[in-house]
C-alpha cells in the first residue's frame, strides 16, 4: 500500500453540519487501517489526513466518497507521499 496525503481547505460556504459526517468517514477508514493520521489545522482553515491505498486511482475514489468532497465545502488535493 502507498501513502497519500489528503489536504482539505475550507471554502467560505462550508456547511458545519458536514464536519461530523466527515469525521465519521475518517473513523471508518481508520478502523479499516487506511488512515494513519488526521487532524485539523490550528488556524481552522482546513486539515489533512494520511491515507493508505493501492494506487492514486484508489486513493482518489476513496476521497470522492468523503462527505467533505461530496458536500463541496472543501478544496481537496490528493498527493502521493513518499515519506520514510
């Protein structure tokens, strides 16, 4: 499995009701062993999570099911991260 850094930056029209749905989504991924780390930025502008996936296509497909993506409340970028 490869690691992917998922960056989420809040948009001005963010619906706060989506945040608990997004966090529940991350909890589910964590239970599957797919999320290693996650958290918000101290300035409340967004957050990030470290996702494990077979390839970029799988990582992108997973992220597209995140309520953060579905709601359109965040700008989301997926990076393959070659961390050691």
